[in-house]
C-alpha cells in the first residue's frame, strides 16, 4: 500500500499534484511559490494531523507557512486537531469540490509568504519567529481552547503543530513572547498547574486540618432560635427524620420560624474533628504529587494579538531585536544574576562603608513604534543604540534587560550624582541619534537609586514600569 495523503493545489491552474511516487524528498524540491495550498486527506484525522505536523516543523518558510487544508467526507469535527489546519473542505463527491474557493481564501497568506521570502531567505527559523510568522501571515489571533488531550489543559490549535516534544509548552512559550513584548495578551481564563510536572489535571480535595484525611463530610449547622443552641445537623436529627434540639428537647418544625441554617461545617470521618477550617490540597493526575493549593502555579490563559515589535520580528527575525544586538556589544545578565550581583554589591558597601554604587534604570519610550517605522533598518539603528550604551557605561558595570525597552545597570563605585550625569549623557546621545539620522524623536526615561541593603530590584523595576504606564 502506498498511501499518499498530501495533494498540492497550484495557484493558477488548480492543478493537483499527486502521484503515488511522491515522497517527502520530492516535496522539498517543489517550486513552492506556485503552490496555493496543500490539501491533506483527513479521512483519518490523526494521520492528517501527523502530515500537517511534519510540514509545520520543516525549516523553510516557503513550506512550513504554506496554507494547509483538510479534506474530509465527514463533517464530524470533534477533535481540536481539525482546528490545526487553515481550513476544512467537506465533500460528498470529490468531483464536486471547488478547489478555487480556498485558493482565494488563502491568497493573502501566500502574498505575505512571498514578501517574506523575497526579502531574505536566510532569516532565522527559531520557533519563536515561526510562531510570530504564523500569526502575522494569517492576521491571526491566538485563541486558547480547553482540552483533555494535553496535560497543559489548554491548546492553541493553529500553533501547536510547530512544537516538538522537546520544546517548552505552547502556554509557556506565549507567556515568554508576551514578556518580550512581541505579543499583547487579553485575559480569557485562569488555571492552576502542578508545580512538579506542569499538568493542569488536578484533583482538589478538602483536607482535615488535624489528621490530613480527605474523608470529610460537609454538614449544615442548625441554630435553634429559642434557646440559641447551634450545632451540626446530626445532633438534631432523629431516626424518623425529624429535628429535635439536644439542649432543650423541643421539636423544630419550621425553618425561618423555629430555626435557621447559618452555615456549614466540615466533619472528619477519620478523627471526628468538626470545624469550619479545612485545607485544600491538589493531587496531580499525572505525577501523583500533592500540593497545598496556595503553592500551585497559577497562570493566566490569554488570547494573544501580535504587537508591532512582533510584526517586525516576524519579518526580520530576532537578529534585529534590540536586546540581542545589545547582547553582542555588552554582556547582558539575566535578571536573576543581576539581582545576585547587586545583593553582593549591597553587602560589600554595607560592610566597608567606603564607597557608593548606583542602580540606573533606562527606558526607551515606545520603542515598539521604532520597530514598525524602521523595518529592516532597525538592525542598523539598534547597533548604534547599543554603541551608545557601550560608550556611556563602563566595563565593570553590570546590565540586565527587564524587557525589550527597560534596562537596569549596576554602576559600581558611582555616586547618584555621577550616575545621573551618565544617564543624561545617554539620553542626549539617543535623542541625537534619532533626530539626526532618522528624523524622529526617541524619548528616554531614566532613574537612579543608591544601592543599599534594602534595595529590592524587582520591586523597583515593577514600580518604575507602573509609573510609566500610568
Ligand atoms: Zn481528621
Ligand atoms: Zn433548643
Ligand atoms: Zn504533577
């Protein structure tokens, strides 16, 4: 049996390319610019998805970005895998399929792919860039879908096929792209994840605070108005089902008249503890570990739009990304390493009381507009911007990028006054670079703080960011 699930539909002629001898090697050698879309036989959706996966995971944008359409005799589309394709053609009689319909629908995608590949075939093929390209070429908003098929519990069907098993999950990847300001989130849902294995499948259980048993029952409290006695319902209930107050022996007949039910209590069947306290523990279906619900990983599940920076990165790759350029000029530390350095410096200053060091924060305001305005020139501009950073700060200064437009610099052996002078020089040089060469303004916002033992870098950066946004 030589099953061949892939047909290629050519743009102008709607001619189908399909032969029993076609193999993956032939596919790679095709003139892809002539291909409008790939129609994949989806009589078995799992096979069809496998074929789609293989195409999306290839390295050439000419192929992996190409529109993929499932064709199917059935219209039962239960699995999320159906949503992984750009479209679905349902048919009763293959001869009646209008192949040109989808050719028109996906024409704008193909135009975008052509523009991209005309520009530069060699642009980088990082997973991040592939994701951005998928979104930009389709003008797509990444929509989450709840599923039991994945331990992550949520899936972004059109993006999932780009991921291999060794990549980080799609939810984490999108959160990372958001942090890099490449995507703009809007809130859809919140979910709890196991902090051992990242699974979203958790069994939440109320636990006895005394003996940690899960065998709790929830009981109603009864409050007898006349004598004010309050106890759980089992203390009142008789064998015949009637309620009699254990304190004053009266029969309770009418709720609201004789008694009310102010709340509930938990009763442990193991140790007989009765009370309103209980701990909620989540047990993971995947790894079996138990975690107190307060310690679970809580993530926002967002819908994502692409930002201007993201659109630029989709075209030109992450080489034009300012932090990447800065990285080659200066050694950028991770925020964690930066905090560590600063804490050591703070301890040193505290101990010897001989010198001062300053923390400088630099923000390039509305940098995303620069990305969009400069397009392919962004790389050149950002190289010059990086040179300014290099000229102003010293070899011994330590730098981190909080995000693509906010930077923190530990200026050792530098008073706050000297730090302000350096920051002024930086602002002026940046403004000059933009006004002289690109006929545009670039505002820079800065702040300096003396380093001491109380300094909390993350809080300072968060406050700085919030102050700028408000
Ligand atoms: Zn107990
Ligand atoms: Zn009573
Ligand atoms: Zn787990």
